[in-house]
C-alpha cells in the first residue's frame, strides 16, 4: 500500500506547568488543556509564513522571525537543508503570558506539524532542540522545561542542556493538576529579575533533597511524599509577591486538600497537585474563590498529566 | 515458648558512603564492609561504660560522654526513662576519619544493640534520631547521611531534618561500590571550611537536576543515567584539593570503567560506582595504582549496596 502523503495537518500542543516548585528550571509537565491548535500546510514559494493567528487578542506578530512556530520550523528545515515553504495558521486556545508555556506550545505545534508533513524525519525527542529555538525568540533563552513536556507529554526532567538530556518521569495515575490563571500581568523578565543570583548552600541542599524526593514520590506513587517534597525554596519566596493574593490562594488550595501548591512557570498562574478528580474540583473552587473575592478574573483548568504531548488532530 | 532474654549481644554496623556526589548532604549508602563490631551487655550499676576499644590505634576516648556508641545509647535510655546500665566493647574494623562514617557506625551499633537487648522498643527508622545524637558528639552536628544508611541499609535520602524525613531509594542489583581509602588525614572541619556559604543559582540548578536524575536512575536501573548524574558541582570542586592526587585517582577510576567517581563523605576516601564485580575490581586496581605511584598507602573496598544495615552477629 502506497503511503498517502498529506499537504496539510492540524495539531494540538498542550499547555505545560514548568518548575513544579522544587524542580525549579529543570522539571515540567503537560496538561490536557488548554493548548494551541495549529494548522500547517506546504506552500510552493519556499517561505515560512504566518497566515493567521486567532485568540491572541492581536498581541502576536505575524512576522515569521518573531513567531515561535515559524522559528521552530525554520530551525528544522535549516537542519534538513531543504527549502520547503509552510503556511501556518495558529489558534491560541490558551492565555498568553500566563506561565503555562504559551510560546512553547506554538513552537512545539509548529515543528511537530512540519516534521509530520515531511514524513517524520525526527522523533519527538529529537524535535525538542528545534522547538527550543522557538522559545529563544519568545523568552530570550532556549529553555526546555515547557517545550519538552509539550512535545513528549508526561512529566519531564531536563538534567542538562549541553548535552541536552531529557528524562521522562512516571506520572502517578491519580495525580491531578489544578491550574488557576488570574488575569493579571507578570512579565517574565520581572519574574526573572526578582530571583537572586546566589542562594545559600543550605537553601540549595533543601531544594535538591526535595527534587530527589519528588522523583522518588513519582516513581513510588507516594502521594504523601509528593506532598512533602513539592516545596520551592529558591523562586517562590521571591516571585510570590508579584502575584496578587498568591499566599491566600495557596492557603485556600492547601485548605481545600491540595497535596501542594506553587507558581506555574514564572506565573501568574498557580498550580496545585491533587489526588483524584473530586479533590481537584474542590481545590479549584477554593482557589478561584480567593481570586474572585479580590475581584480578580480567573480561569481554572483541571487535568491529569497529559502523557501524550502534542498530537495530530483529525482534518 | 517463653522468650529467651539475652544479657549481651554482638552487632556489626557497616561503613557508609555519604553525599554520592550530587546528593551532597542528603544521600548516603551502606556498604558490606568495613564496619564496626560492637559487643554490648547489661550491667547492674546503671552506668554506660566503654570497657574496651580496639582497632582505633588508641585514638578514641573511653569517656562515655565522648564516645558515639555510649552517647547514642544514653539518648535512647533517656527517652525510655529507664536507668539501665550497659558495658560496651568496640572493635573498630574500619579506618577513623576516613570519610566512611566511622563515628556513625559506632553510634548505630551501640543504640541498635541496646535496643535489641531491651526487647526492641523501637524500629530501625525510629532509632536514627538517637544515633544522630552520637554523631553530634563526633561531628558537632546531628547529621543523618551516614547514620541512616548504616542503621537501615540501602541507599537513603534525607529529605528533611525537621521533621526528620528519611526515604529509602532502590539499589540496582548490579551496582557495585568501590571505595579507596588513602592514608592521609583530612579533618572534617577543614573539609567543611573550604565549602562556600553561597552558591550560584545556576550551580544549584545543575545540582538538583542531577539529584533528581540519580533518583530516577536508581528507580529505573538505568546505569547510563546514574553515570551521567553522579556529578557534584558544590562540594567536590572545593574539597578535591584537600585529597592528594584526587584528580588522578578519579581519572583512573573513569578510565578503568567507573560509572562515576567522587569523594566519600568529606574524604579522604574516594568512591566509584561500577556495573558488576569484574568492572569494580579493575576500577579498584586503577585507583589504587594511582595512589601507589605517588607512594600513598591505601586500602580498597569493593561492595554491593548493603541493603541490611546493622545486623546482629552470632554470639
């Protein structure tokens, strides 16, 4: 049977929660929704073009050199030494600047789609560096803690960047993630700027004890251990003040039964871990009420760990 | 059948390798040998007495307030609110001040033996805090990264001290530990003094990425991952210069096939991880040759992970 080549593809790349508290800058996970829907098709003029972006409130540039999906595809075709052109249509179905890896989702969607259309020369894992180039445009540095989970699904650990060493960690089945996104703006550069360049050795020791413990908790399905270890000594103490009512929302999450609660990526979204769907719903309600009480519009997402990552959608 | 009460007991508490490179101050493992043999018996005069210490070259005090085994037992009987006396006989079958947890082994042996004689009021895990009191006398602080593995066996992670949270990590069956102890003196206080009080955030990030990765490697029996992650960015760079020819010995270990190599505890012993016994022997030979070449007497120990910890010996 001859392989049927396609000229176009629709894909969905999920939002991601990076850091996971103790895993600052090295861990991330994919959630089921929200995410980006991206349509990519071949064109004949050898250019990569952003044809349309919806759902971004007009905030994103159509200039392919400034768009993460276009940059990631460009990085792929440069590597393949081909000059294929692509037309890209992006439906942002997630908030921008939310700490949920919006730019990473577009970047992943773009390069995954192009790779599929080209007959899949690369594996998902191999595509991560191309998607990281998209992130570089958006964030100024080629981080992988959003890109890798959006691409590969699941919970990932970025052990090293040179060489790139991505480890998939197991996701306990009953582990639910609650994410609440408040409609406030926290600039990534501000949330970077508040972090100290140096930390006390004792702080570091506490952090890596927890990082190891969280890893053990994930492997052993030990929800108590996950709860004890998802604590951030290095970023949350500094970033919390950038998110209005963070402490109240965190307290509400824990009071409502969350295993743990911290900042998603560089914020302002706040995530909580829960055991089971019922608990997750109560936690989401508790967190949302805190924001509502303070007249801050917000959206909650409840999800298990998305183990698939970016997927092809039906045409 | 009536329970036969014993008046005396012989126990063996194993040496331990603390830190395991990336797990600085939070990880440790027990090895099969060397270790301490300790005989403990009830006495009737309500005092804890050190009756004899052999194998220490006369370096250890017979004053029970300065002896880790006596202090750990005192801490236990204080907790139990009894005034039972014990006579303690210690055979140091391991080098002192070697970075192999000598003081911890005596401390563990003492309190384990007394607990057995008293009808086992506490579990091994519950005995750790008492053994830590012995460590406090020896080291000035109540660390658990030698005490916990010597008591409980296996590879342990100390997630937190308040509350004390000890996590047993799995030990891959074929994982061998080579320890080479050079006859040079490194004072614990010196090896503490060379450490910086603060570390760069980026250094911390690299360290906790590795700590998580090592944990993943242990759970998944991934020797390649263990090899990549057993790297220490925070202590080894500063302590290496305290151990003559450390870099040469480490290079020899890696050249001979070691998965990884770093300082055992605060040194001067150097440990290496190996996959399988044959590799371990070659690595030990390579490491010893480097010391020998430089006219430094040394002893090598080859062991799998000792999963039992302290044990009762036949009378």
